[in-house]
C-alpha cells in the first residue's frame, strides 16, 4: 500500500505537466481568480442625466446623485434620445431623466416625477447604480418634504421602513460570493486532470489496462485523498483568510470532517474516471471544459428553486454540487454538519458508489468487456 | 500545388483524422452540444421565481397577514415557512431551505402610525442572484403595504389635509431587457464562454498532436496547410455559435437588437484570435500536454475576467490587463453592444479591432514558431 502511495508522489514530481496541475494550479488560481473580483462591490458606475427642468431642485438632485459611491455622472445631455444612444453604445449604464415641471411640482406640494433607466446589458451594474441613486433620492425627498411643510403642513411619513441585512456574506462582495465555491471546483478539476493524466500516461506505457492489488488501490486512494485534502486546507485555511473572505464560521473539526467527505467522494470519482483514459493528453482535452458547467450546476449563483428538476438530479451526481453546498455552508454561513444532512448523505453515497466502481475497475485484471476493442482502436488512432 | 489545393489538402487530412478518432471528434461535436444544452436547460426559467422565504411574525396582527399574502402573490417569492423565532429561521437559512427571512417585530403597526415602523429583511448574501431578486420584490411589497397603511389607517387618525403623497416619485426601468431576465445575460455569455474554451482545446490538440506524434515529418506543413487544418474547427464552432444564437434569439425570443451578421463576424474573429493564441502556446512549448494545461489557465477563467457580470473596472491593474488580452472579453462587449442594446453599427464594430490585434500579435509568432518546430526533429515527440 505504501509503495503505491509513494509511487504516486514520485510520478508527480517526475512529470512536469502533472506537477503543474496538482501543485501549481491551486497556487496560481489562488492569485489569479480572486484578482478578477478584487473590486468586490460595484462603484462609480457611469450615469448620464437629462435635465429638462433646469431648476434649483433638479440641480440639487443631480449633485446628490453624483455624490453616491455607486454612481458617477459622466455627462449631462439635452434629450432622452441622446441618453438612449449613450446607453446603447455602452458609454453609460444608467440614465436619470428629470422632466420639465419637476421643480414646480415640488414647490406646489405635489409629487415631483423622475424616470430612472438602467441598461439591460449589465444587470448588476445598472441595478446597483439605481440603488445608489435611490438612496440619494431619499435624502432629496426629505428636504423637499421640509420645504413643502412650510407651505402645506407635514406630509405623511412613510409608515414602514424596510431595513435589509445581509446574512453570511455581510459585506456583500461579489468575490466573496463566488470564490469560496469556485475553490472547490478548482480542487476537483486539479485532482481529476492531474491524476487522470498520470493514469493515462502509465497505461499508455504499459499498453494494457492498469491492474493493481487491493492494497495498492488503497495506497492510490490515500494519495489522491491526501493531495485533495492539502488543497482544501490551502484554500479554506489560507486563501480565504488572505483574501479576507468570510471564513471559518463553523468549528474547525466540522470543517475538516466535511472537507474529508468531499475529498473522499472527489477522490473516488477521480480514480474511476482516471481508469478510463488510455492517452496522456485525453483527460485535459475532455475535462477542462466542464469546469464552468460544474460551477453553475452547484447552484451557488443560480438558485435551485429556478432550476428544472432533472438538472438538479444530474447535478447531484457530481461531488462538487453537495461539496460546495456543504463547504460554503460550513465556511461562510456558520452552519453545523447537522444542517447539511442531505449534502453529507449525497457525498457519502457518491463516495461509496464511485469508490466501489473504481475498486472494480482498478483491481479486475481485464476491465470492461468492451474495452480491448476500444483500446485497440484508440491506440491505432493515436499512433 | 496551388494555395487552394494545399488548404483543401490540409482540410481533408484533418477530416480523415477526425473520422478515425471518435474522442477527438467529440470535442467538436457532442461535447459542446451537451455542455451548452445543460447550461441552457438550467437557466431556461430566465427570471428567478418562487424563492423560498421564511416569515418570523412576532406581532401576530393584520400587517403580518397582509405581508404574507403579498409574499405569496409576488412572482419571485414563495412563503415557505412561518418560523417560530429567529433562531429557527436562521437554521433554515443555513440549511438552504430558505433564501431570506422577513422579520415583523412586535408593535410594528403601532409604530407605523408614528412613522417609525421597521420590517427587517435578512437575505442570504452568499447567493447573489437570489438575494438581489428578493430585495427587489420585498421593496415593492413594503411600498405597497405602506400605501395601504397611509390610505386606510393614517388618513383616519391624522387631521385632514395632512396626508399627501410623498414629495418625490421615481419610476425605474431596465432598458433593452425589460423583465430583467438573467437568462439572456447569462446564457448569451456562457455559451461563447464554453465554446471558446472547447475550441481552443481542440485547436491546441490538433496542432500539438502533430508534433507529439512526429507526424509533421510526413505532413510538412506551410501556412496554407495550417489554415486548412484549422478550418474544420473554425467551421464546426461557427455552426455551434450560430445554433446557440439561434436558440436564444429565435427559440427563447431574446431578439437580436443589432443584427446576426455582426455577431457572427464577432464569433469568427474570436475563434481566429484563439487560433493565434493556440499556435503560440503549441509553438512555444512544443509539448501538447503543457499547451493544454496553459490553455486551461488562459481560457479557463475568461468568464470571471470578461467583466460582463461582475465589473473588472475596480479590480487590480493586473486583472484589467489580463482581461484585455482575452479575446472573450472583447466578444462579451460585442454581445452587449450588438445583441442587447442594439448600438449603431459604427459603434458596435469597435470590439473587432482588439480581436484583430490579438490575432496578429499571437498568430504571426505562433505560426512562425510552429513551422520552425515542424522542421526540427529534436522538437518532436515531447510529452
């Protein structure tokens, strides 16, 4: 068993591509990926104004809208048509339209109407700009109410206020919403591509399906699990802290236990898939493309409530789906293992089923009955 | 041999190879289809609906019942639980059973008459798409409840003439994407994000394989033969690009605001630019497995850097430069201009220029390096 365990590491250090995938990728991605999200919140979205009122009240509104963190006034335009052209050509993400009569309406004690338009090309950017302008409008409205009160008595205060508090990702950064999940897709892909590349290489040299003893298989499994566990600790223990993402909300032993179950299911699937490849480069060709679908299937960005049921079932076949739910829950949301019983069960079933299939593939000397034919075809093709 | 004959020879030679090798063929046939279909199916709901919400009602009055009915009535929300207290509701949020908690505190109705009523919304900010939908829906619900309180109750207790509409009213809208559907935004970007990665893997494999297997010796390529070799891949992925566009624009009804001609030109320019990068990687490493690993690093995280969903404007200058050298970033800009907002053609063609620059800067040295390696036997057979 230990000979097989050591052999895996010897193979990794002797193979530059495998070392890059298993050791280099987690290091590179820990820097590369968060750098895209380093802005964390949306700031200074370009906004255009069309002021057709040209009164003190409208100028005041524009100054306040420009003074918010989320938006930046880039131009003052003459007509709504011009504003639409700015939005269409992507030079601005939102527009404020102040129609004629706005100032007079406020002075007369009526409601001053304005129109806010966000660009559909960037939903997140335009909605946060509109949110910021909305806050600016609130303060304008309070002052307008004060002005009006001198003439007409106080207006009705808004009876109820909605206060929104973010749970779990309390700074509402988008890197903090995405990367704590992406990290586990990286672990999955790094292990899959790295080990399948090694297995494909070994099989190519042997010219026949690999076959190991049960003890050697245990050594392989242990090596795979150890590499993945080191990566999980690297991301959950260091990178989340270094990038200052929400982290370590659950007790340490629970994070470790959850991480081990994710690692077990991942290693089992990786060993099963690794036994299928006959050429060194094939896992990279076929496996790199699935990262993005894996992340979306996990349901972190697109909610399960809006996903069709068959897709949800498909998603449960990959360790990343329950793994992300469990690890984001433990790391970022402060849940305990008991809160994620379904995800734990899902991972345990995957680990058992994939593990059993992988054991059968690696230890039975011939492999699948149809395999020799396909192997011969593949060898002739790649020769 | 004429140029045309050499191109068609290269083309026919590649087709013969693909016909013999089903797994290489998979990379441009069923794999793009399967991955694009899963993403399209998952996001087919478009607008997020029926997100589960827990209501914590500490007051047990008419207001809570009113809010409960309005939550049920809102298309984006579903009242999943009446929780007894905050602790129970938070447990549900951790376990993922609800995406948000609405807290109606004691005596809120009495406080509303003083204008101090407060309803608190806790949203799971770890799930970004869901939390923004919930905030928008609940702001509408509270606004409507406010209107009812103002008319029915406050008008009865306050002296006549004092109940007036609020001094400022804003109507906001999203231009070019009225229902604020995330299907158009996400799917229109995710499909090309998948396609460009698979395309680059296929092209890197096609050229890298020739050096690995030393088949360049028999092939003896020149520029025309290389163009012929790349052509089947460009053609196949142009077909996938057209089908993906047709699905979203035709079948799902997200009409192209600009025109299909410019979008397809953009697809062509993007694929040719990635061909240049693929040649550069293969020519520089002369090793298929390393080029494939680098492809994963270069094109695997494009979606994060394109700045279409989360802006990269505030990210580090490294991230901004990295985004600019990814052809996908420029293609995403083209989608925003041509598909979503329908900018004038003179504006919308702008992203084609950087694509052409990337194509030249990578393609010229890439082709030169590959041709040089194709004549140097010591560069062949590297793994």
